[in-house]
């Protein structure tokens, strides 16, 4: 997994979870690295996928109008 590609980042964990779910629904493995500090409401959550799926993942994210922050 350490070679996976960042395809989405946000300051909102809900948007990250939604993105991950959409990618998984399309057959793309996806994971979230959550670096959001809830007490300070600061940081970002990043969605990663395998390199072979990165282009398709970015297209799916764009088609679903999920906004990067």
C-alpha cells in the first residue's frame, strides 16, 4: 500500500468517506488516511488508491462532482 496514489484530499472526513465509498462501489480499492484533529477542527483526510486505478478514480471523482479542498 505504500506505493498507492493520493486521489482526493479534504478537510471534511464525511467527504473522504463518501469518496472512498464511491470508489469501492466502482471496484477500486481505496483507503483513507485521516489527519484531522477533531478538537481543533484542523487537518486533512486523504484518499489513496492503487496506481493502476488512479486515472479511473480521478475520473469517477470528477464525474461525481466531489470537490477537492
